[in-house]
C-alpha cells in the first residue's frame, strides 16, 4: 500500500509554485508534506471521477474503478492524524467515531447512521465508516456532512491531532471539491459487499499518462472517427425522438391525470351540491320548525311574564301595605314600650322618694316618742313634787299659803303641760294614722305597681311575640320577594335566549342565502369544467393519434418493430391463454408480439407491406381508428 510520503516521490502537484511551497514546508514539517500530497491526490481522484462519470454517461455502480479509488483516497484523508485510543483489546484507530458524530450535528444523517448499524454483514468500525461514505455519496450530502464536521473543531480535537488534514485548511479545500460530486448519480450495493476486509491501496496507474498508448490510440481514433460520427448522429437523433416521445407521453399522462382529477372534482362537486341541497332543505324545515317553536315560546313566555308581572305588582302592593302597617305597629309598640319604661322609671323614683319619706317619718315618730317619754317622766316628777308639796301643805299650812300662788302657777303649767300633752297625743295619733295610711298607701302602691309591672311585662311579652311574628312574616315576604325577583330574572334570561335564537335564525337565513349563491356559482363552475373536459377529451384523442404516429415513425427509424422470438412467448399476450398444439402462435405484423389465432384473426394493409397481413385485435382497432380520423 502506498503511503502519503510516496505521493511526494511521484511529484503530483497542482502547480509549480505550490510544489515549491509544499516542498519547502515538507522539509520543515513532514505532516504538512502528507497533507499536501493527500490534497493533491484528492484533487486528482475527484477530477478523474467527475470526468470519467460524465463521459460514462450513466449511473455508477460499485465496480467502477475511479469510484473505488475515490473511496480509498477519502479513507486515507480521514485516517490522517487520527488519534489512537486504548481499549481492552488493544489500540483502536477507527474512522467510525468522527463520522458517527455527524448524526448529532445534522438530524438528517441519522437515517444513514441507522442504516449502517442495521447492516448485518458489517462487524468492524472501518466497515461501517466505508458503508457510511457510500450512502452519503448516494444521498449527495457527503460534502454537507463533512462541512458540518470540520466546522466543529472542539469535536474533531477528540479524534484527530492538531496537524491532521480534517483539522487544517486542506480539509476545507477537500470538502469544497466534494461539492462537484453532486452531479454524479451512484447506485451502490452496500448490503452484499464485504467492506470489512477490503485493502485500501491507491492505484496511481489511473492518473499516469503513457506516450505509447497515446500514439496507438491516436491511430485508432483516426480510423473510427467516421463510425463514431455516424453513431453520434444516430444516437442524437434517437435521443431527440426519445425526448419528444417522453415529452408527449408526459403530456398525455398529465392530461389523463388532470382529466381524472377533473372527473373526481366534478363528482365531488355534484355530491357537494346534492349534500348542500339536502342540507338546505333540512335547514329550511328546521328553520320553519324553530320559528314556529320560538313564536309559540315567545307568546307563552310573554303571557306568563305578564301574569307574573301583574301578580308580582299586586303581591308587592299588598306586601308594601302589610310592611308599612307592621312598621307603623312596630313604631307604636316601640313608643308604647318607651312610655312604659319611662313611667316605670318615674314609679321607681317615686317609690324611692316614698321610702325616703317613710324613713324620715319613722325617724320623726321615734323623736316624738322620745319627747313623749321625756314629758311622761317630767309628769311623774311633777306628780311626785305635787305629792311632796301636798304632804308639805299638810305639814305646813304656812308654806301652803305662800305657795298657793306657786301652786296656781304650777297648775297653770300643769294645765299647759296637759294641753301640750293632749296636743302631742293628738299629733301622735295623727302621726300614727298618717303612718297607717302611708303604710296602706305603700302596700296599695306596691300591689298596684306589681300588678302594673306584671301587666306591662305581659304586654311587653305579647309585643315581643308580635314583633317576632312580624319579623318572621317580614323575612318570609323578603324571601318571597327574592324568589319573585329570581323568577323575573329567569324569565328575562329566557327572553334574552329566545332573542338570541331569533338572531341565530336570522344568521341561518343569511347563511342559507349565501349557500344558495355558492350553489349557483358551483353550478356555473361545474358547467365550465364539463365544457373544458369535453375540449380536453377531443385534444386527448388527437394527441393519442399523434403519439401513435410518432411511435410508428420511431419504429421505422429504428429498423422496424421488435420481433418477439417464439421461445420467449408461452402465453397469448391479449387473452393470456397458454399455447399448445391446438392453440398455435401467430405474430402481429404491426407490433411484433405473439398472439393466438382468436386474438389475431384480422388482416389489414400496412405501410411496409401493401398486401393485407395478420394483425392483433388491439392494432386492428387502433389502425381502423387512425384511418377513420385521417379520412375525416
């Protein structure tokens, strides 16, 4: 196998200046020499592959030598500067690692990677890398995938050294050259090919020129120049006829497709028109039913709303009157209760004053009793003095006379004292009577006050019961009023819903008119399409006749029809019945196919033979149609 250093010994360079520059750099850096040689080799392989593929003029396969050499050169370029990774089995140096990273950079490359992993015959990473290169070339995305890979220097640094081809500028140049391979169509069979054990050797003999071979080829070229010119002329004429046939065939296919599409669209349009008419009829019926129901519901709801409104007004008026009456009674009861409480406060204050007066009166009575006791004591003393004086009067008459005046004065004093005693007794009796009357009044007042308090408490309890009853009645009336308001709001919602339904009905009417307009437009379009289909049918029949004429002319130019061999046909092409001793084989003189007697029992004159010859049923019908069209 040739190494990159051997490329430099062959002297393959792009130009003299680049050769000198590469040589000077190679003297300083052997890796630079290898990169330059690989770049030059890649240029030669890509250029030779493009030129040979264009001259080859058809799809390339796996056995094409320039294509094999291209993959070998690409394998050398991708292996250059690849780092060696240690594993359990030893040292590993594989291309599959960096190529597998393309799947993360471009999701479209995931399909290629999945296909490579699913191939059953690949066991080594090198075989997977070779399969990946072939699939990327068939997809015409090899340059795009490698360009994405070389732009990510951070990922390449894990797999390549800093002086590798894919890391330096030579990698970008090689990727730019790979863009030219998009003009090549390759059909490579990767599944059955042994890619694991192939030896990547660069064959330099493909890129070297031999003077002797050039001289001999020049002589040969002079001898076959005329033959090649005639061949080129015939091939060019055949190519033009084939292109015209293909163009007409394409136009016929397009016309048939457009005809079928127009027929399908016409059927769809007719079905849509029928469906729209049915929907229109249903919408009309539903519209009338909805209108009748809506009118009936509106009338019923209007009557109900009027009745409910009258009952609500009447009940509201009665409730307002009852509420005002209850409020007035409550106000009167509150005023009466306030008066009773005020009277009770006055009675309590009067009772307090009477108690205070009773206390003062009792105190006065006690003081008068004390004075009366003191006067009785004085009276007893006076009586004792009187007795003593009486005894002294008996004992001394002289002193009695002297003391008559004193006795008279004393009698006057006693009379005054008795009078005062009588007055005091009268006052005492009057005070006792006043006390008794006051006690009786107090007892009567207490009794009356207790009776009045009981009656007032009973009245207050009755008023509170009435007030509670009125409050419950008021709550019931409020709840009833709330329910009536809720019913009124529900009726309003129903009226709003009915009005919205009426608006929807109006919208449905507008939609129905719009559908009628669309129906008329679709009918016009359908009529126009039917006219266009008729015109296209006429043109299609004319184009078919022209195509048949061109096919016959093409057959005449190519040396007549293709005459099918007897051994190649075992069944009739038209009825597909098997040939036997009783069912003989017959050639159609127009198309050259083999038919049975029943399918080729026709005779017509052809341009090649003026006498009537045997033709098949298909050619017979086609020739009769062509003759009738030419006659018209």
